[in-house]
C-alpha cells in the first residue's frame, strides 16, 4: 500500500469511526503523547536542512513506543491501534540508524505513517497531518504554516494539511 493510500485509509477510518469507538483509547493516547516531543524535534531539524539531533530523537521515540501498551485499547477498531507501537518502534529504530539527511528523510516517511494514522484516528489537540504529493509522504506538525521535512528550504511550503475538505477534493466517499 502506498503512502497516499495509507493516509487516505487512515483519514477515512478516522472520519467514519463514531466517537464511542474512541472512548476506549484514552490510556493509549496518553502513552502516545510523549512521542510527539522528539518527533517534532526531528521534523524541525529536517525542515531546517540539518540532521542534528535526529538520531537521538529517533532513539527516544523507539524507546517510548516500546512502553506503549496496545492492550489498553479495546472496541471495534482496536486492531488498528494495537499495530501502531510496533510499527513506530521499528521505523524509529531504522531512522536512528540512517546515515545522512537524505536517508533520514526517507526513514522519516516510514515513521510518520503510523503516527499520522494515530493522529487521524485519535485527533490529539493541536496536531495536524500534512501530506506532500511531491514527496509522496506525510508528517505531523503543530502549526498550520507548512514546514516540509522532505525538501527543507528547497520546497519548505510544499504540502497540504489533510482534513475532511482535502479528502473531498480527493474524491473519498464518506
């Protein structure tokens, strides 16, 4: 499944899942929140065309993801949540080992996929999922000013916040 399809699937799931299905994710979501701080450090570094601190932050994400208990989620869509910590830990470990900013940017795409799925389903306050069709990748960021980690200064504002309106323009049926 490609990045666009994964992101569209996550978005469609998030918009179709009733609020009651999210009621059982509170512990999981609380355990996921600490992953965002090092993730945003990686985002800022790559968008700023540097690899400074990327490996260290990726190792921290891998460590924190290993502590997230996916068994705390139950309900209709538990399987979607339960797969996330393992995928995040594996992708963060790969990113931590990546050599050079180009390899780190590619590895960041894989780290961003499960995190974007989580954000699309759980909707933590103040976190946006952004997609760049040029890079064929998504990422998370706090503010609405696009800061593309895949291209940095070369195409810093390339990307679009994914939401219901974007999904409509992509002809996703709800």
